[in-house]
């Protein structure tokens, strides 16, 4: 990490509660490591007019005014709409212009709801440094046409830059309040960044899907190496950028496992909510989590056999820890629990309690079911299938124990 | 499992809430499988005089009377003292006499507090069938003189019979109420039971500790094979004996992993309570569980390298699921949480809220600390050590994140 003459410049694309929290963490670290990073962290904000409540603690400055969210963030150093009451370091700069946010960035951190990623990448493509590197904090995976695509892969394909993933047991308001937690960064340094002087065409090609069992043909992406005057982008640099005393970072090379864990756990959290809603208690929730881990492991082993490591699911924050916190307290868990308690469908809870917002878990459950059906593997993932069937109304929560296995038939 | 001319007879040694629950499960299954098992399940009860409250639902029969607990259990088919309001099958027979309980049993199930195991084995030794087989449901391990001994090993040594282990996310009242859960049975069929006709002296020897790294010399036990007229004692028979629609059983050969999981999780549950008491939320609890799993895995790998399988900790009910339920709701968790909330020591909580009863987790934390110290391995188990130090008052809960790791020092 020595010998560089330039510094990295970081941009955060997205400014919800998790995006703002990650911007806060990064800005704390760029402040502490001026040798490696430009201090300023630019954060792209989808701008909107907001009215500052009279009761705001910023009342004396802004109370009762109608202002642009970006202006307010830059003036009071707080995302008053999406992360209220949390002070952001003053080196976080909100920027309403996507292109200006990313144009000089050597490190791009994507942290926005997955439904906006396509349009956002359209706005960025062609306007970034060709040797930038990226981290995706976007939960979920894209499942369509019998293929699972990670958001990191989507970013690589669309922008032509290498992208890793960050995920873990990271309920945003707790992290923002600097309560202790851990996260996992999946980043497999691309070959051209390991031999910095070799920029032959061959060395710069990366086959995104060569290890995928479920994609018709691998996608080739030509990457530009990170220039030697910039600090090497690897585990150490990423740890320096993301780790805080209250936010422990573990690095793994398994990007797919990190992304899959963050997606599949939402299906399992629904099942945990179902049994909690029945009042079945802690044993039952723990059983659901255990069976869930097994299906995550099997999913990875079946469709990502060369890239996924089982221990990402069983031993990393992006795996079992994220699963545990989601199955104990996440939004999918709570909504499923309420649905069963009130004797209504999860759909009704989405309409009633979430203003029609869709839960991540329900769409993932349907997507994964469709994928498993196309792959002819429904029988091998009884928990994922049971959650889908309960959502569909073709199975009942009471059936869950029998559906997820239990005793084999014993011949006397 | 065919060709047998005799049936197994089961005795349960112990009758607390977990012992009575296991007796209930077993009696349900001996009822359903009269081809394999004698219907009657004898349960040893440490007898005591009890007074039936006037308000008891058994009032018309027994209210206000002073009676022997065993008599009451056999009359009303309920352990009114330790598992009230749960109907026991009428083929559970409470027996105050230890020797009479075990004398005809071909299958012994030990389920009593660990502090009573030594004296109980004294009362049994020499009074059982030499070819009986046993399952230990006793949580914890015995740590002394720099050695870790499993209760199953203690039973093998003292009684000269093979013993496996049963453990899982099994909070007793929930299981007794037939709420769904899972458990793990560790049972490694001894060689002499696999080749039933070979009863040479050599084939019947079992070296209990040949795979142990921390015991001075292995203990040899001479076992008597299960006679061929009895059904073979293996995974299928044990599943038939323990599995219920609400109690799923998974069999593994790794007895040590099953026993260690049930012991070590109590240390981790204290840590989970500490961070919960601070109000650090779900992310922090999940982080503690994750680090806890890693230390369980390392403990098994270090001292039981040939017998323990890592996936017992990461994928079985006796591992991660038991850990999760204990870290969410177990007694060690709750007491540690109360201690931190009230700003007092765990010891004070033991005295105040548990009538001076000792928590399993505190004694295990001290035992394991002493063991690690003797083995010169304190530095490799930072979470176990931190819990000990917090109990001792030499570390604070606030130190926990730094103590269990986090960021390595980065050279700029």
C-alpha cells in the first residue's frame, strides 16, 4: 500500500438510512486516513423538497422552511428525512447530480433500493473512471429467465468495473447509533489488479459467470487495471475504508455467498415470523433458522459450486448472523408474524402496515420459487417452497413442520 | 431391525421438567411401536412429599393432601411439581427406587442436573444389564485437571456401557407443549454392535479418549454387545424412540460435538445478555453468536480433532440452533441482561433472582477459562475469556467489541 502518489476518492450512490449510515462510516475513515483517501465523500441524493418540522431540533435554523434535501444535509450535516438525529461528518457532501457524484470517484459504493439500480446504472454508464472499483451494499439478487444475477455482476457488466459486495447483520439505525456490529465484505481482487504492469488484453478479461451452473453463457467484461499511482484496492484498503471500532469488518473472497446470504435470508425471516405468529416460541424459530442455513448452503453449492464457500453462510456476518437478526427482528419477520397473529395474508399486512410497499422477502420467495421450478429442484428446498406456498395460500403454517422434513418413514 | 425376539425396555433417569418431557416423548413412541419397545417407560423420581394446592385442577382428587410425588405422578399422570399442566402418557411409571428403575432396562436415558450425575451413577453401577445402551441428555461437560470429559464418557466409564448424547434447541416447556422443534442425537454405534457375533475380547474394547488431545491417557472400556435377539440400537431405532411430529430428530455420529455445543453455548448466552443489557440491539447479539460459533468450532477442532465435525456446531440443532435460542431467551441470557441493566454483577442476580442457584453459564465460563489457561490457549478464545473477565470484574461490557477482535492494525 506504499508508493502511491494519488489518493482514492469515494462516492456513495444512494442516501436512504443505510446509504447515509455507510456514508457516515466512510467519511469517518477518510478523515482518519488522509494518506489514502480524499477527505470528501460525495453522496448522491435523489433530491426532493422537504418541509422541516417546527419541532425539529434544527428549528432555529430551518424550522418550518421548505428546502431541498441536499441543501439541508449540507447545511446541518444530517439526513433529516431518512436518518434523522444522526450527525453526519461534515466531509459528507450531498450531491443531487448523479454524474457529478461519480465522475472523479475511484471507489464507488452502491447503496440504494434494488428497484432503482437499473435506471441509476443507465445514468452512470460512460461517466465514470474506467479503472474505478465498486462495492455493492444492495440486498437481494436479480432472478429472471431461470438465472440468478448478483447486483455486483450487474454493476460489472453495465459499468465495466470490478464490483464486490458488503452485507451483514446491519440493521441501519443501530449501526448509525454506533452500536456494535459486524459486516462481511466479499471482494476477489481481479487478476489485472494483482499484476499491475500487465495490461495485455487477455489479462484484463474477466468471465463473470464462468463458475455459474445456471446461466446459458458467461459474460466477458474487459476491465481496466487500477493504475499503480493509486493505493492497491484489496482487503486492507477496504477494511481501512469500512471498519470502525463499532463496525467490525471481515473480508472474504466469496462475493456470491455474501450477496446470496443477504437475499435468501429474507425468505427464511418470513418463515420465522410465521412460527412466531403461532406462538411456537424460540425453539421453533431456531429450527427454522437452522433449516434455512442448510438451504442457503445447498443453494450456493448447487448453482455457484466453484465460487461460493459454505462457511460464508455458516460462519460469516453476511450469513448466519444476518439471518439471526433478520429472523429475530427484521421487517419481513415482523410482517409475517403480524399476518399470522391477525389471521390475514402477508399481502394484507403489506397494504395495511407498509402503505402497499412490498417486502423484500415476498418477492424473493416468488423469484426463487420460479427459479427452482425452472431448474426442477423444488423438492430439494422444502423451506423456500413452503414459504412460497404459505404466501400463495396453498399451504398452512401448521403444515410447516411436516413440509420441512422431520422423520423419515421407518420400517418396523 | 428384523429378526429380533425381544423388545427394548426404556428407563429415564431424572424427572425435572426436561426429564419428564423426554419421558413423555418416549412413552408416546413406545405406545406406537409395540413391536420394538416394551410399552412401559420407567422414570426415576427423587421422591419428595408434596402438598397439592387446593386450587389444583386435581383438586377433586388430591387438593390439599400431602402425598409422595411418585404416587401423584402415577395417579394423575402429571408431574405436578416440575412439569405442571402437561399430561403424561399413562405408560410413564414413576419409580422412587433407582435400582428398580434401571434393572431391566436395555435403553437408559439420563436426564438430570449434572451435579447429581456422580452420585446417581454410584447407585446404578453393577445393577444394570451389561448390554444396555444409554443416551445422555445432560447439558454441560465436566472440566477438571486440564481435561474435558463428556457426561456420555463418564457414563461409559462408570457403567461399562456405550452412551450417546441428545441436545438441541429444546427449551423444555415449549417441547412439553408440543410446539415444533428439532434436536440432535449423537450416537456412534460401537464396533461390537455392528458385528454382532464377534465377541472376542479385542472387538469389545473401546478406547474412550483415543482421539482426545488433552487427556493424559485414554480410558479403555470393555463393552458387552447388544444381543442379537434385541432390535439393533442405531440411528433408526433412536429416531423411532425420540422423534415426534413436533420433535424432529437428526442423527450424527459426532457425540462430542453434540455435548460440547450444549455446554459452550451457555458462555456465549451470557455475552449475548451483556450486549442486550446495554441496549445494543439485534446486530450486536447476532455478532456475539457468530463469534461464539467460531470459538466452538475452534474448541472442537483443537481438542477433539478426530471426533468432532465442524458442521455439528454450524448446522445442527445441538450447535447453532441451540445457541440461537439460548442467546435469545435462555436463563443465562436473561440473567446477564438483568445484571447489566441493573448495574450489578451476575452473581448478585444469581442470589437475588435465582435464590442463589448457580447459572450453568457462569460455572462453565470459569471451568473453560481454567482449562484454556492450563492449555496456554487463552489468546485464541477471546470471547470465552472476555465473558470470564466480565464476570470477574476485570473487564467491562464496553470493552467487548475490542476484546473480541475487530480490526487488525493497518500499516498505512
